[in-house]
């Protein structure tokens, strides 16, 4: 065809050939050559101006049709859990297309707001127009920043609260959202970097005074995207839930299943009971019951509660508040095993022999009524000979049998040799107005260890039961640490005077020998922390790879469905596997659950990591606030990390971590040895390394970021040596004779 095509012909060609939409492709299709290309270009511009086409780089698209490959934004899951997307920048007159995500096995978990590049296939007869397969994720939603707003004559700037973000953000005059100077704000990027090299942003949320006590956890909630408000339909479902009935359940109300929790526990999702086994074939054995709140009875697949719980993944705990996975009507009431009230549960009866080995298990869906809700301290006091009015009636018939069963489980644990990390847990005490009054370390008692062993046993039972019944589930996976991390731990052990032998298959018992060697020394916490850092991050997966840290072949989370979505999936799997619900689509494992196990595992693993970082950052900020009026004071501590840019110190009194910048060590040049984890002064010979006892002065405390800046005063009781005025490594001829001549540049 040599004549110039009409506009309808061009539009039809583009519709029929979405992959051939450049001007050159169109010209070739219609045989347009030479000077006629000018007329074709004019027609394309007219079609663009009329809104029929949109120009994308060097090609033209029908704005009412999607190309075979497009940039999309994730709009979120529907009621069935399917993930849908929309065009990132829809220009057409027709309704915005709706695209179903068809996930591949190795696709990352996508969340609302993510920008992705997808390959599209048009479909007919569905409530969506296309199916999309992921090519790659481009970004995780609009880039956001949380910081303190500083007003200027041209708008303002935002100083980020994140210690790892150094650049300020520019806020144009029309994008301040009415924020006042000094307010804590959340903003999102609106364009590329400005002429001074800083990103531009608009303020989307004003959060008030950053120095207010309640702002500490609020900063973490916004900074890490923790969902802290429930949609109305989820709240309505929770409030309309009804107490359980006995129909179809095993009656466990006469079984003295007690809860043992921290004194400030916000929910009670597990209860236990134990007694000596009366079977003559099991001398010295015990029967252990563990009952868990039946959350699946209230949070059914595809419901608003289920969608919200899956998005949250878990509850997030801060010193001043909890952001729960479920609304309080469930987490604090119907799903909490309160004393003296009937509650739905899923329970497991386990038989262990005299050596603590589990020989049998049976799961039931029951109705229970706990006779007592106790805390760790009063249970331990009762066993130690000081029962109170609540524990005295339970001492002989309930508490002592629990400890007798625990004694047998300790035999099995010692034989199994799980990783014996027993790090002190820090507790931040707040006043009624939210200010830090003190920082303490929680005491670890046998009561804590008893509940941990019972819960581990129940989790193993759930995993083994579902494997036996060939029912899909989510395992809790903890892989063996990589060789590079173990080498780093080996170097730390060597620098501290201990050893971790090479040339053997790594087992937890090897690490336990290292921990035991350091246990009664001043370096115990350092070796424990270094061992913890060497471990891989645990995660959820539908495939079983075992749990290295617990030295277990099969392990699943079953015991905390109020605060972990993975446990809810395991509960649904047990309901389906045992046929407890005549309509398994109601509260058993739904087909959508099974299809999305891989995606769900990634989503909740990411949510767990997000919560852990948010909780850690919040504790850092509270500690910085607690220490902010102690600037200039001296503290004892230990070096917990060494880098080229400075030294990290953990303060003995509070467990807070602070940084001694290398620049504050004087003008002397310090050589960094990565393998030995040591900084060495090239003039004074001062060595600063892991585990050393130090005295420091608090130079700066920044509650908004959680940062502490320290000054070094002494090392191992000796005042530090200071070398004045000689910056940088030695130069000139003499440098050739010095072994530190190739030291890295000082940062």
C-alpha cells in the first residue's frame, strides 16, 4: 500500500499489532516511504492531540488498550485473596483495566502500592481484562520519608528520622500540607531530585510533636508501614462474632488447662496441663496437653478479617502499645483464654516417655474453661516454696506435675542439643504519660523455659501430624548459617580467646561448646550476640527444610494464632485434615489458601522482619530519650562491634548501643583489620577490639533517630592514649618499611 493510511486504519493497525507501534513499524506496514513519512507523522500527532494515541518514547499506543508489556501498580487483593493490578498511568477514555496477577513459583511477594513490569495476556468472559505475569518489581510503592519539618521562606525541608538516611528532602511552598516548623511529618517523593541535588516531596501526614512520649512508637509505625487501623468491615466481623458452643467439639472444660504468661500480657492464646502417665507400658512417662485458641472459628478464609490478618502477618509489640493482628474484640476477648470462661480451642494430647521423647499425639477441636490465668513470677515462686492465694490450690495437682513433665523434656532437649542462646531480654518501663522511668532486664526462670518446651513440642506435633496426613501447611524454616558468617564468628571467637574448629559439619552442639566456654567469663554476652548474628533469618515456607537452631527435622508454628498468621494457616490445615468442619470451605484450609501458600509465606516472612526492625528501632529511640538528660555522664560498657568508621559500644546499665566515631579518637590514623575486628593506632599502637571493657562519655543522644554518640575515655581500665596532629597514614620513603602502609583510607 503506497497511499497514506487514514486515521481509522492506523488505529486498527495499532489495535491488531500492539507490539509494532513505532512510527517506523506503521510506515513499513502501510508502505509509506520518502516524503510521505511527513504526512504520516502529521497524522500521528493529530491522533495524539485528539487523545486517540499516547506517545511512549518512540512508539504509539491506543490509550484505550494495554500493550503486551506494561508498568502496573498493585491495587491489592480481593475477597478471595487474588492480587489485582491497574495501569500505572491510565490515559484512556474507557474504564481503567483490571489485571489479575498470575504468580510464578519464584515471584517475590507483592504488596499494595508496588510498581511492577508485567507481561499481559488479554482474556474474555472474566471480571478482569488481562492476566499478568511478573517480569520484575520496579519499586515498592511511592518513596516515602518520615522526618521533622523545618519551615523556610520557600516551603521547607524534612530532616529524616532514619539514622541511615542522610539527605534532607525539599518541600515546595504548595506541598507543606499546613505543617508547622518542628512537626513530625510523613511525606512522599513527588519528582526527581531538585537542582541542589535533594529529592522533592509533599507532606501527606502531620504527626505532631516528635518529642512527645507517644510519638516514639508512632514514628516506627509510619516509618515501617505497620498497619495500625482496621477497616470497618473487619471490625464489624469481629464485633459480630459469637461465643463458642459445644456442638461438635470435645468437652475439655473439666481439664485444668492453665495459662502462664508475662504479668503484662495483652492476650492469652495457649494453655497447658500435664500429669503422670498411668499406662504401665510407659513407666516414668507423662501426658501433656497444650490447648490453643481456636482463631480459625472466627477468622474464615476470604473474610475481611482474614484479608487484614494476612496483610499484617503478625502483631507488633512496642513498650507503650501493641498493633494487633486481629481487632480487640477477638484478640482481647473471644480468642483469649481468659480465666473462668468457656473458650473454643484446638488442643493436642501428647505422650512422652521417661526420656522426654514424644511417643504419641492426638489433636482435638474442643471447648475449654481455664481455672487460672497465672504469670511466670507467681508460678516460679510457688514451685520455689512461696505460693500465693492463687497458686496454692493448684500446687500439687497442676503446677508440680507440669514441672515433672518439664524435667523429662529437658532430658530430650539436652540430647537434641538445640542452640543454647539465653540472651538477657531488655524491658523498658514507662510511666503513665509514656516517658521512660527505667530500663531493666527480664529474669529468665524455669517457668519461662517450661512453657517454651511445651510450645516447641506442640509445634513439632502439628508439623508431624500434617505431614502424616499429607496436608499442605507452612513450615517454620531456619537454615544452617553460611560459611562466611561462621568464618566471621570464628574470627570473633579467636580474637576473644576461644575457638570454633574448622573442617567438620556444623552442628548446634559445636556452637554450644563455644557458648559454654564463654559462659562464665566477661565475654559471655559478646560471644552470644556474635553467635546470634551468625545465624540466618528464620522464615516461613510450604516446603520443609528443617530448623537448624532447634535441631528439629519438622517444625511449624501452631501455638500463637492470635498474633501470627502462619499459625492460623496451620490451624486451618488441621481442621481440614481431621474433617472437623462439615463445610471445610467455611473455616478449614480453603483452595485459595493452598494456591497462595508460597505468596503467603513470603508476605508474612517480610511482615515479621518489618515488625522486628520497627520494635528494635522503637527501643533504640526510647533508650535515647531516657539517656538524653544524661549527656556528659560516664558509663561502663563493652565493645560490641568494630568498623573502619568507628566502634560500637553496648552500655552495661541499659544495654543501649552507641557509636564512638573514629574521628573522635584524635588525629591519629587508625588501621582497620576486618578479620581480627580491631582498630590499631599507627602512632600510639592503641588497639581497640571486640569485647574490651571501656568507659565512655555520652556526647549526644538523639531520641528522634535513636542514635547515641560516645567519647572513649578508657580501655580495660587504662586511660586511652591520644596522639595529637598527625592525620592520615605515614608518607614518604619511610612508609615502605611500615606494615600498615596500605591501610584503607580513613572515613
